[in-house]
């Protein structure tokens, strides 16, 4: 499965409320960097990265807008929607290897 297919599956599962199904698309060694208010946090391993998605607010939606796929890299302008909170616009980069997500970088759009 290529980067676009993997990410379509990930977003479909996540947005349908199947967060555990989405998390199964993470590689065991997945890493995720989340940039917030001038600093960043690095999560390592599918347990930490997957936990971030599993603990997210019920109703979390990540909607990709403009997408650029370059081989094993999937870049997207994401709109993140959570009930009761303002929507967020993120620049997102996902790296895919052998149909698994190995790296995620989420940065707020300015």
C-alpha cells in the first residue's frame, strides 16, 4: 500500500471513530513530533504515538485539504476539528514505509 492509500485509510478510520483501527496503521517504531507554542514534543513508539490519538477528544476529526505525495512522504494541510474547541489548521507530514506510518510531524499553520 502506498503513502496516499495508507493515509486515506488512516483518515477514514480516524474520522469514522475507529481510532484503534487508525492506530494499527502505525509502525512499532513510529515517531511523532507535535509543535505547540514555540516548542515541540517528540513521542516515540506506537504506544506513545497511538496513545496520543486514542486519548484525543471524542469526535476528533482530521480532514486533509491540499495534499502532496512524493514517494513515501505524504504532506497535507489538515483541518483538525474537536467538539467544543476552535478548529485548527496544521501543516502535516507523514512518512510511510511498507504500508505503515513511521513518522508524523504536526505544525500549526501561521
